[in-house]
C-alpha cells in the first residue's frame, strides 16, 4: 500500500516540529537521543518542546512566514496536533519533506470527514448526521435518535465544543453551538469500556501496531490508561485489524492514535482518530521495546521499525493541574514511579502537566500505586 515516496532522513539532519507541547517535547527528546537536530514552532516562549530542542521559532501556528522559516531549516517536518493550517503546510511541503502529508489532517481535523472516512473503510462507527441549523438538527435527531451528542466539526477537545442532546428540550439550547460553527450529531453509544491503539507504518509501508489499551476518563479528559487492555482476544485482534486497514488506506507515516468504544466482548467501534502520538500511548516510553515517539520519528524519517513488544503490564496516570505539585511531593516515597513533568510554565486546573507510569505484573497493585494521587480526580 506504500506510495514508496518516503525518503530516508538520517542523523544529524534537522526535524522541524509544528507545536511545542508535551507531545512535541517527547518527540524531540527521542529525536535528540538518536542524533537528530530539532526545531520547534510554538507561540509560547520556552514551550515544553522548545526547552529540549536546538531552536524554537516563537510565532503563532498560522504565521505562514514563520512556518516557512521552520521548513527551510528542516530536512523533515512533522506536527504534534490537528489544527495546523493545511494551506500553509502545502507551501512548506515545497521546500522540505512532509511524510504525514496534508490529507491526514484534512480527514482527522474535521469530524464529518473523519466519520465518513472510517465508514468507507468498512469499520463500525456510530450513527451521525451533519447539523448547521435548527431544521437540520431536528432532521438529524430523526435519523440518529436520542440520546446523542452535538459536536463542532472542527476544534474542540477534552469535552470542549460539544453538548448532550437527550430529548426535545435540548433542541433550542443547541443553537448556542450550531449558530457558531458547523456541527455533527453523533448517536451516544452504550459501551463497556473506552480503548485506544497506536499504529504507524515503516519505510516499506508495513503497518506496525502497539498493544490495545483500556482508558478511563474523568470530566472528558483521559485520567488513567491500563496496558494492555483487559479485553477478549477477539477485541484485541479486531483493534489491530482495524488499525492496519486505517493505516494502509491513509498511506500513513508517523503515528496515528485510534480511539475506540468496546461495545461488548465481540464488538468494537472506532470513535476518533488523532494524526499524531496520543496521550494514551505514553506508557510505551517505559513499557515497550520502542516508544510511540521513537516509532513516530523512525516512520517519518524512513527508518525500519521493529515489531512492538511489551514485557510487563503498565498503568499510566495523567497529572492534571495541581496533581503535579502533589506528585512532586510524593515522589520520594514512590521508587516505582516513572515520573514525567512537561515543564509547563503555569499550573492550571484540568491542564495536562505531566504523567506517571508504573510497571508490574499485578494491574490492581499498579492502580493502587497511582491512586495515591488524589488531587484533581
């Protein structure tokens, strides 16, 4: 399925990363350890990724001149979040390698495109319909039914830009959302668990998947990841099969996060795609033979990627807001913790400030270890 256009980029070449958050930081750290130079584009001075990179261009993401400067100084360009301007990237592609391409963003950055793409892969997805006014919302409810969730088609994350539509009383208040932006109505699914799987492809276009993991959310934000997920073998196999189909159809390079609903012991549904490494893949840094970040760098640089192995179960716990302060205080009591502090300048409620990963053979024991963090639960 490969387009065979992926170019091998060897150290000490420069990798440019659009976005300077924690995902960019973890990409940069592994790229630096492999001997690459790293440049960052981010509007925040001393952004998490900028702290560990060779240079940072401080500018807004829609600043075309600054993006072109990064492209001109880079041998390969990548991005760490969805909302990058596609037209700017197309210009940048004229002067440097952009292995992930722009089509990946076009599909994953717009929910209607994404749902239609997943459906075109023959993969189960929740019922959905487009909404842009009251009439189309009423029509969508007729197709999708109650309960449902109304979401903006682009932007919005961690629960932002969406509202529940549980009955006729919610139709009028929904105007607050659909009058500001195009929306999608999605049927709310009954599921037994939320899960995710990371997938990438190597230089030969072979899909490589990480273990399927089990995710727990609080206030729409990922709280805990259990790896591997405690699911039936049928579910594990389906997740890997779906990931391969999606990766090949996208002609994927770089890592893609696939969020899923586990409906029962036999049925699985894809919820969302993330065109980059994913929060729920952080456990791979300590638990797998290579991390999702190394896999991402290897993939975009046209290097081989080994089959992924995980020796022992792992639990990853996000540190939100003041959780970070508490974790720092408890660090001396927990030798089993692999502690990550993203170096963000300001602690804010519900903001991802870091994470802790623990490894061992008893998942209940691992969960107990991270339950010490009773901060922003």
